[in-house]
């Protein structure tokens, strides 16, 4: 494998896992530690990774990765999460799906649901649900974020406040050890907070990559959520906190609920 190919693969691994280690990459590519250190230094000079002790991390905590990269990241895990959530969404309910590739997976998993009303600020969600003739779709207005088809801003927030819905299914860009749900876009954070206020029940969907990422803006806490769906076990400390908050945790695939 050429260095150029290896550098590209290292970036893919870093986007997937949030960080990479020298030893892990050396074993993965079957090259020396010195070779990986040179590779990471090269990527750091290009501004694509930030060197840390023993490896490297994604360089920015104030901007999300591109939509196409997010869409392709951990598709299997997101699909498993979506199937688990769909089983807990009854027919005949109203629900809100916000911006996110995981909520888009949830929309796909709702293809067999009947007599549901879905509100969304995600044009991709609306397009997915068009194929379900038993689903009424309401797209709330707002400022179009062309990068991912999301609608954000004060117009979106005001539109959401005109509704009350049975269930909100939201995603976030990062989730820290304190159970705080985080995002990059302040306008999107405001919209997510408005969604939670108008919902009778709230579910968070977030795959394991969200535990490895950082973001600057706080949406709220897992304490506000009725259920949390992910695809890998969470830390003992966070699991204990969720029990104290009465937030159920479902690990998709294993179908364990804490």
C-alpha cells in the first residue's frame, strides 16, 4: 500500500473512531511505529489530524464532519438502532424526527408503520417517508442548511411551538461522560431544545461514534430522555446515572435494556 492510500485510510479510521493510536495503526497496516508516526505528522501538517500523545485526533471541535461522511459512518450500527426504536414506536402516533443520519435510518425503519404523523425539520427524512402511504408528513419551515437538508433557525423553532406530539426521536453530534447531548450548530441546538419541550416522550438515538467525539454546544441531558438507543455498551458510570434518571438504555443488536 502506498503512503497516499495509507493516509487516506487513516483519515477514514479517525473519522469513524474519533482518534487513532500509533500502535493500533501499525498493527492494522502491518508497518513500523516510525512509519505511522511519519504518517500522522504528515496529516497534522496538512491540518487533517491533531497529534496527541500516542496518536492523533480529529482537529476541530467546532465544526461537524461532512454530511456524506456522516451518512456512510457506521451504517450497520445506525440500522440496528433504527430497528430497535421502530419496535417501540406504536402505530397511530405523532412523532418528530430531527436532523441526523441516525434519524434518517429511523425513518427507513418506519416504512411498515400505519396511521402515523411525522413532523420533521429534515428534508431527507421527508423524502424517505414519502414511500409510506400510511404516514402523514409535516415539514416545518426554516432556514435551509444546504449541506445536509436540515431546516434551522428561529422560523423553525416558532413552527415547532405550534405543535404537541406524542414522541420526539432526536440525535446529537456527541455525548459526553456526564450524559450531556452536544452539537456543533447553535441554531440546531435551539431547534432540538424546542422539539423536546413539545414532546410527551423523548428518545435519543446515537451510535457509539458519538462517545468518541466532542462538540461545543449543549442540547440537554440524558436525564430529560425517556429512552436512549445506541449500538454499543455505555460506561458503568453513565449506565448508573441513567438508572438514577429513569432513562432506559437499549443496546441495539444485543437488545439489552438497562
